[in-house]
C-alpha cells in the first residue's frame, strides 16, 4: 500500500505537516473532532495532542485504519465509508484531499455540516480549478479522472452556508489542481440590532436599508403596543406588566421595567414572533447596559446578533434636568426684570399638598410651597412608615392661582414629587406616620391627608 501521509519515520506523497499548517484549524482542546478520510491518522493525532475531548477518524481503507490505530492508540478509528457517517455532533470536522472521491460532492458537504454542533466548523481542503464559469471540470490525474469545482461553482454549492476561503493549501509536486482551504459553518439567521437611544434615526435607517434586502424590520415600539392591546401573543407576566405600566409616551420606562423584572427573554420572544429563523432587523431602543443580554438571548435562539452602532447626527436635546433649570432661571429673570433684583418677599413660609396618587408604581404628591425668600424650596422630605426620603429632584410647576392669591412676583411655586417606595402599591397603604415637609422644617401635611387622596382642590 502506497504511503500517503508523511511521518518522521515514513515519507509519503503528501506534505502532511505543511498541510496541517495550511488548514487554519481552531484550537481543539476539549473539542469533538472528526476526520473523514483520515488515512493514517496524522490530523487525529494532532487533535489528541492538542487535548481534544473526542477524536474519531473514519476511512474506507482497512489498511490505513489499522496503521492509524497503531500510531495513535489514544484516538478512535473506524473502517467506514463516509456514506455512513457517525450519528454524533462534532465541533470540528475535517475533509482533506478527499471531496473529489465523492459521487455527490454537495451532498457529502451537506451531510458533514449536519453533523456539526451549532458553532461547529467544517474544514474543507480541496482542489479548485481555475475558471470564471460555474463548472465542475473533469481532471485527468495519474491514475484516474476526478471532478473538481471552479470557484464560481463552489460559491453556488456553499450558498446556503456561512463560509470563508482561508487561503491556499500545500503545493505538491505533480498536483494537477491547486488546493485551497475553506471553512464552512451552518448559516445562522442574522438579527441586525438597532438599539440606539431615541433621536438617532433608527427607524429611517432600518426602513431605508433592510426592506430592499428582503429583511423584515421589527419595530420594538409597535410590538409592545400590539402586545399591550392583546393583538400580539405575550406571556402572562409580560401582559400583566404591560396592563399595569404600558403607555405609548413612556415606552423607554416600560423597557427599563422589563429588564428590572428579568423579562428580557419575553421581549426577545415578542420581537421574533412570526420571524423565528429568518433574518430580521430589530428597531428598538434598549439601554446600553442591556445590549449584552439581548445578544446572549438571540444567540441562545440560534441567531447571529449583529449590533449596529453609529453617532447621532445633529445636536442632542438638553438633558431634562438642564432644560428645567435653564427654563426656570429664564422665567424668574422675566419676573425680576432685566438686571433688577426681585422685590423682597415679606410673607410667611407656606404651602399645601393638593393631590396624592399613584403613577407608574410610584407615589405622586402635588402641591405648592414657598420658603422665606418667596421661592420654591429646593428640597422636600417625605416620611412613609418609619422611613424618611429626601427629595431634591422633582418637577417644578407654575401656579398662577397661588401667585395671584399671595401677590407673588412669579408663579414658580408648584411641585410634583415622585416617590419610589416599593412597599407602597396604593395610597390606601399610607398611615398616620405619613408626612410631607418643605425645605428644612415646614410641615405641609402630617398623617393621611384625606382631602388630597384621589385628587383634591388646590388652594
Ligand atoms: C488523498 S487521501 C487524503 C487523506 C487525508 N485526509 C490527508 O489529507 O492526509 C484520501 C483518503 O480518503 C479515503 N477515502 C476515499 N473515499 C472514501 C470514502 N468513500 N469513505 C471514507 N474514506 C474514503 C481514502 O482511503 C484515503 O485515505
């Protein structure tokens, strides 16, 4: 029997060490490796040397298999035709210098890809004839005639897979066809992710790009709106969250809640509804800290997540707190008159709680207050049960009614406090400890203010 592979003790026709270097194999430690047409087992031996967890070589030649077993007792070898491939999944499958022996070459590639794990790779080393046409060319070799594909033909054969030309393989004396190495994997559906914040032009970008390529665009806002109306299937937990909190004006708050309550999987399922297994572009704002989670969930569903990242064009809107601060400063400057100091306030420290209710699971307290300088205090304290919460960030509101009543130079004395207190789900749970304090010590309310529950009149 002719010697094909080359070992230190046996020089064969093939430059096996050079071929090994040309294959661009991934790291094999812990991997399951199959060599189809393994010959004397050189590549199986290398996989074992690298610490592969499972190494199997198959070859139709009993003589080669016997030699392989002797050389590499730590590997498994089977005398087997590739028309009966093992019923297992492998991380790496090698088919080197053997495809041309197959009666149906595309069918052998397909059968091998079917035996790959989801992330597995088929390393194909094959001869490719030089031609611009998509053709199989019959090539006369020393002992026989075999069919070799041109590159355009290989492209057609591999169109349904993800694949990459890795480079030329060894050049061997007398080779009639140049050899190449190609890595082939399952083609996974792609999820193009457009998750930038509002105002980045996600929807324009998505609609300008993907429909032309036949890729469906999923609008995250629309998917949530349909689920909230019961027009898209949503699990019980998602439905109840949407029933309680969905508002078309606060979709970002709803999305944040979904992540807080560990329901990102429900969100991904909602996006993929009706598109599972297809390429899809997802146009949905997701806070940056959750992008990794979304990619992980999509990968688990067999998708290749492709994250699109770009800079916004045009000036960004001011942050809400800065707008509020600037707008209020401007408004007070109007009351004072250009350059003039506001007239000193001589009235009492005063204020009132007009209304207490629940909003998005938070306690909302609305009213008005003025400090000794005639301005809205900068800080409020709210006592709920035994806890006192200090609130510095709150919405300031105009109260012309209070301005008129007290003869103030401006109307910026209204407040709306939003209090995050997870223990309180309804205003009925407030008790006698409840207290709202304006500034350092002006108590606006102490005990449950029944006049304000469910909307009270303002004074
Ligand atoms: C040219 S050698 C290549 C050997 C090895 N893959 C390498 O590159 O060093 C082709 C190998 O494929 C094996 N072979 C050919 N037809 C086969 C088939 N139908 N099933 C399994 N092995 C086959 C041969 O016995 C031979 O060992």
